[in-house]
C-alpha cells in the first residue's frame, strides 16, 4: 500500500470513527487491565497527528501507537457485544494502517 492510499483509507476510517460515539458503558471501565478511555485517546491522538502531518509520525508517536496496537490486540478478544466491538475493531484497524504505512521520505518537502 502506498502512503497516499494509506492516507486516503485512514482518512475515511477516521471520519467514521469521529462520527461514532464512545461506548458509554466503557467510560471509567477497563478491559484486559487497560483503561478504555486512555487507549482510545492515545490511539486517536496518534492517528490524528499522523493525518494532520500528511502521513508522518515521530518516533515517540510511533512507539505509543505500537503500544496501543498491542493493548488493543489484548482487549479485542475480551469484548462483549455490549462493549461495541465494532468501535474498537475500527480503532485497531486505523492504528495498524498508520503504523504499517510507508514512511514519508525524510528529505521531502511538501509544497
């Protein structure tokens, strides 16, 4: 997948995600030992930054995102239908798409 394709796919999924309400029953809850609000906000922050930076995420952001992916992979199997697994699967897909996208060339300047 090219970076442009990744940006387009992530933009589409991001719009869906932003229009979906956070599952109310998971406010203040944890699954697999992880705070659901925190995992949502950390992942969304990384995706938002990547999109805003035209497909670029610094090393710290990438590290946070990889950690979020690992946590989501532990969380997903524990979710019940009442936890809105579609919300979390989409967030996981977004995170994977961003983490796996080709990096922007370091010396490239967008105009």
